[in-house]
C-alpha cells in the first residue's frame, strides 16, 4: 500500500492554483511584455506543469522560487521558448513586401547615396520565413538591389526558433505560397517532402535574440530603414505595446517605415508615427 502511495505521489502532476497563475503571469509580463489573460489558463498551465516536471521541482512554489532567483536565465529562456507561438509561412501577407519594393524602398533610397547602407529588421523572426521572404523579394523584385548595401536583420525572443531559422529546413506547408520558380531557385529537396533554403540566403540574414521590451537588447539597433513587426504586439498589454513602439521608434532612421500585422494599429498605441497609405498597404513612418 505504501509503495502505491509513493508511486502516486511521483506520478501526480503539479497543481497550478489561481494564485500561482497570477504570480507567474505577472512575473512573465515583467520579463517579456507578454500578457496572459485568464482565458489562456489551459495553454499556460500545461506548459508550467511540463517545466516543473522537467526540472524535478516538488511543486509550483519550489520551481517558481528557483526561477526567480536563477542567475543564468536558463529556465526563463526555456519558458519563453515554450510560451511563445510561432505560426508563419513564406510570403505571408505579401502585399506588404509588394509595398516595400514598390514604394518604401524608393523613398528610403532617395535619401541615400548609391552604395550606402539600407537596413531592414524583421522581428519576430520566428523560424525564418519572413526575413527570407524579404530577401527573395529584394533579389527578384527590387531593381536597385545592386546599387545599395542592404542588411537584413532578424530577431526573436525564442532561441529555439532562431536555431530553426538558421537550419533553414521547411515543411511543404511553409513553402506552399511560394511561386514555383522561386522554390526551385532558392530551395532544394530535403528528406521526405521538406525543403532546405540555400546557404546564400541563410548567410544574407543576421539573426539575434532580442526582447523588444528590454532596452538593453534594443539599444544596439540604430538607423533601421524598414521594420517588419507583424503579429507580435497583439500578445502585449497596452503598456508593453507603448514601450515596444517607443523602442522601435528609437531604432529607426528618420523617415523609416514600420509594417504591423493586418489586425494591429499603431495609431491606437503611439502618436510617434505618421500613417502612410500606399496603393499596396497601410504602413507607419517615423517623421523626417
């Protein structure tokens, strides 16, 4: 009887109380800017229980104390990796890439001399589909690509997706929206139905881990001409959105542009940017 009770204790999943959830949600928000509503309990609780069990902690309290006082940030990064959602594919919302090559880059280039640097930043990078889509659009659709030194930067808070982006291996679903000529030109078959992107494209993007609400992470980014920050701010609360908007504003060159997701609006977040309506897309601009 005692052995069975001991086994039951070993196998029993930790319980996350309402107070535990609230403590964790407040902590995670302070660290990342990401806000979890009570409606996200099932999503959050499952991942918390997985982390508690993975670390061998006796219960939520023991695990949470260790998390708060860890010095290397390793468990927090594990949490970030499992709590962030990474859903994307090549050429997603491609009308904004059309706007980049048809309008935004023309205005950016007009303020620069040939041979000078143009910087484009994709955040969050997720598994790389967005920054690589930008690179393909530039190579295929922007006539002045050879006249400027274009840098593509891409960042995410999730280290696992950054590693996947640099591996550059994609499922059939990820490449389904790519025109077939581009798929043949920039990818090679890999494994069963997967595709590997060319090393030239991988090497054309500079990947880095960045927490958009941490000034220590964003202050090294400056003179960015175009920012793609799509479907990230929807996970923040109002205060974190303003912090992120101000951080991006500080990274951008005067006259630089920012693209948000189709359901996001900078005008409801910050008055720092000017709305610009181009034939292809609505974007926001840092005033000159």
